[in-house]
């Protein structure tokens, strides 16, 4: 009887020790990615991070090589009903219109002034570039940053009536923080203008300017009086979209990512480039399928079309996140 009591006490003590040992792990695990539902997508993220950060494991990746790249529009923040930077360009056309009376009869400026998005979309890449050249150039980089910051502070999303910097996906903010806490360096690699994104990326995403890669206008150094300035010119320097994304990654980062995150066909080549590397790889696509809480669109959308990339993700086993099923929260303001 005495021996049984002693063994019982030893078992209780052993269990108590185990509880003390594992409690922090259980607590930490339950606090990981709280806006993600306990489904396959979250498990895949956590498993990948565990594998590449476990020293001595077969998939261990040194911290210097833990590079993760993220598209911006539709991956980190909202892109419907218009790309945010496109709306910025339209608002700039309206603000500058008194200085350009010819715009009232010249496309695509006429369409922008009349909020004729169908005609604007039909103008294609050439038309949209015309808007960007006319509204994003002819000023210094500092002046442009101030204009963007002021605009972001004053406009609201037409559906949610929130600042665009609030229309960021809470689950992706958690993912960025989770990766950084595990030794990853996170980059934005987007078709959007690099200086447009740099105006808010550090404050909103915690991603510093030097880790933001995007499309660029040509610039030049000049003296304005006795003050040096970088002036933006009305000419495209580099389009960081589709095939341009892996080119920019190689040129600027100099390391192939081990993880890449996107939402559209414009991200396909970045995902392919990431997948083709050696060792553990992680590719994820955000699928917009929640019309009630955000928007539902994919193969036929003019903004953020997801067609070829969705097919390749399904064929190759990349993670496809259902916003409807995998996220219990989309925006912080909807909690």
C-alpha cells in the first residue's frame, strides 16, 4: 500500500513537471496566428516555420537565408473595387485638372474625371501608365511622399468607409509578425509604385523602405537652389510585375526566397521562382472568396485576376487560403 502511494505521488510529480514544461509551448502555439482558423492552411504555415527553424533538422535554414516575399495589392491589403494606387492617380487627375483643360476631352484622363472605370480599364496598361506619368512625376521624392501620406490620411474606402491603411488583412499582419519572430526577413515585391508603398509600409506592415520592391519611375539628382533633390521623371524605369518580380528579387535581394505569398497571376512567376529553389519551400495564394466580409473574385476579375496561378497552385500543391473558411477575421475594424 505504501509503495503504491509513493508510486502514485511520483506519477503526480512527473505529470506536474510535464505540465510545467509543455505549458509554455501549448500557450505559445495557441497564440500563433489567432485570426487563422485551425485548418490545413494554418497548419502548413506553422509546420513549415517549425521545420526551417529547427536546428539539426533536415530542413533547417540559417536565418540569413530565411527570405519571405509578399505581394501587396490583394495579398496584404484590399485591391477592390480599384487598386489603391489607381484611385490615388484618379484623384490626382481631378486635383490637377484645372491646370490641364485638355484632359476633359483626352482619354484616359476624360474617363478618370468622369469615374468611367469601364473605359479606363479598356485603355489597358498604356492608358494606366499615362495616368501615372502625368500624376506621379514632376516633383521630388520627398514631395511625392508627402502627397501620398496626406491622401492616405484623408480618403476612405467606398464600401467600408475606412482609411485604406486600415483595410489591411489582419491574418497577414499576424503572419508577417510570426515570420519575423522566427528569424525571417520580410519583403514586399509588388507591381505598385515603390515610393507609393514606402510612404506607409513601415508604419502599417513593419517593413522598412529598403525591403520594399516595386515599380519605379526614372529619377535624377538635381540642385534646387542650393538644396539637392531627387526628381521624378515622366518615364517608366522598371515594371515590377509578372516576370519582373523574380528579376527584381535577384537584382535587389540577391537571394532566392524560401517563401512567397501572392494572390493573382501577377505573382505567378515569383511563386515559380521560389518553388524552383533547393530545400524546403513554401508558396501561398490568398483566394478572395468572401463576398460578405470582403469581395469574391478570381478568374475574370479586372483587378487581381487569379487564373493561371490558381491552376498551378492546385496542380503543384501550393497552399491556397480561402478567406471565407481559413480566416476568422479579415480586417481589424470588423472584430
